[in-house]
C-alpha cells in the first residue's frame, strides 16, 4: 500500500463528512419546514434529533470534545496520537459548520498539525 493512500482516504472521508455536516445544518437545523413540524416534537423523530443537536450546539459539546481530543493527540506518540487527531477532526468539522467555529478552528488546526507531524527518531 502506498504511503499517500491513507492520506487520500482521510481527505475523501473529511470531504464527505463536511458535506454531511452542511446537509444537517441546512436540511435539518435551518430548514423552515421543521419549525412548523416541530411544534409538537414527539410526532417526528427528526424533531427529537433537532432538539438534542440544538442543545449540543448551545453547550458546544462537539467543539469542546474535539479540542480535548486534539490536545490529547499532541501528547500521545505514534499511531494512537494520529487516530486521536482523526477523532478530533470528526468532532471539529461539524463543530465548524454547526455554529461553534470559534473553538472548532483551534480543533482543526491542532489536529491537522498532529496529522502532518513527522515521527520522532528513536534515541538510543
């Protein structure tokens, strides 16, 4: 397997994740049809999802979780740190799209820096 294949797959996944995040924002959170339908939230499961997502946005859950993973990834060496940075991006990209960009910018930058960091040589 070539060295650039995992990076290309990660970029493809992040692009699809970004598109899905925009779909949630404009299809569920900002679409005017849901405002009228969700006056009685128990009728549609989408209204429950919209309500819970709204609470998560209000309390900035995704942004803070992403920041925690991104900071942790800076201190964990090897593959585990790389995967923590990917997990931080999984939380950070939707946080960018869903109204918590002030914190999510730091998540994406820190996770991106961890992903491109060269492995440290073994001293012995």
